[in-house]
């Protein structure tokens, strides 16, 4: 599971970076992608603390 989560984090990070470069960091979709990345990172943090 952790491996899948790490992959999802990298994919989301790449998606967010590409979108941010194209549309700007304050674009609504860039912010949404950032929030989704934060959720994934929080899940990873919870797994690492367990």
C-alpha cells in the first residue's frame, strides 16, 4: 500500500507542477491539485507514524 501511495504522490505532484506552470499557482485547479497532494502526504505521514 505504501508503494502505491508514494506513486500517487509523485503523480499528483507532477500533475500539479505542470498545471501550475501552465495556468499559474493561484489557478483554482492548481490549488485543488495542491490540496489533493496535501491529503496524500497526510496519509503517508499517518502510515509512517503508525
